[in-house]
C-alpha cells in the first residue's frame, strides 16, 4: 500500500500543535500570575485585604506601630456610632474651648462657630470630611463621662482604647480624640484596616466617608440658621473608580496617611498606608495597592 507522505506530515503537524496547546494549558495561568508583582510604595507601612473574606492581599510592615494622624478619627466616629440609644439629631452647642484648641494646636478645623448648635450627625460629617479636630473635641465632650470637659475627654479616649481592645487591635493605642498625639498615639496598617472594616458596618459611617462634599444647616446662637460647607480631604473620591472612603491623616510625626476602600464588581478591597512621603505619594501608594488588590 502506498503512503501519502504529505498527509502524514499534516497529521504530524496537527498532533504536535495539539500537544503543545495541551502542554501549555496548565501552565498558562501561573505564568500570568507570576507577572503580578507586589508594587513598591513610598509609605513606611501598607496593607490591603479583601473586605469580604479578610484575606491579606498585600503587606509591608503591616504590624509596625506608627503614628496615625487623623486616621484616628475613624475610631472617634466608631465610638460615637456604638453608643446605646444614640440620637443622631441631638444638638451640641459649640464651646469656645473647641476653637481655642484648634488655635493652640494649629489643628485641622471644620470651622465650627462658638454658640452654634450642631447635631451629632452633622458633627460626624464635620469630623470625617474636613477632618475637624473641633468636631472631634465636641463629640468627645458630648459622649465622654464626667463633670468637667477634661474628665469627659479622658473618658472618651478610654472608650476608644477599650474599643480597640474589643476589636483585637493589639498594636493600637490612642492618647487623643483626634490623632494629634502626645507620644502614645499609634496603630499599624493592619489594625487601622481592621478598624475601618468594622466601622464600615455602620450605614451612616459608610454614607459619610464616601461623601465628597456637603452643605449643612445649623442653628445659630440667636436661633437663626447658617449653612456650613465641608469638603472631603480624600481626593480618591471621584478620581479612583469605585472609591468609597475612608479617611486621610497627616502630621509632623505621622507624615502622610490614608485609610482607603473601593468596590468593583461586588468586591471590596480596603487598606491603609502610613507614613508616606507626601500627599501625592500617599494617593499614589493607595492607588497602586487597590489596583494590585483587585487583580489578586
């Protein structure tokens, strides 16, 4: 019987090609995964996790204790929202001590006006958007226990630390209501991420931290009204697709910090960068880590 050499060659080529495809198949995905390298970030510490599963997606010095800056205000809000029988519409009268504190510490301010009556809900916006240390003071004074402002503030900070312990944040300690530390105000990228994840379980917290700006009507001393406008310091909102919060922080010791979160396709990643080298770099760091987290 005469063999068709051309036909044999065609069959051989098909067999070789099919074999190559089959051989490459199992290794194709790992080869792609190998190209996904962890990003380099300027921050001294960084962390990202899947908010739904708690799985770690990236870690750099994740358990290193570092100053928090105003990211501590996440805990301030968390303590307030956990109060029993919380009335978000109850009003707090702005005291001169709050504005004096801002001046003495050169602190970030919501520009609350002495004598105005501001609701607890409004104070949470004033706390988290413009990072108002005056709002933080007002909330600590409102929800701490004691007969004097100093006693109430001390009590409130105690609640912050008790909450940290209850959440298992072993490397976190607060010595102020706003993150302006007195040498004992610190946390870690992992702990702050866990704190933010827990705080995001509160609907109002989620609403507040994803708000780019707000205009609030407050009651004046003479019972008239004025409008207060606050803009969020988190510039990822509106610039990073899917960004939903949560809080910036900065200071001479803390440098530039950011706790961030974003949701895409029903999946949320959440994380923290601490002690980045500039405001621009903290945004770049967070962007890199979220991009990486969504690809993991």
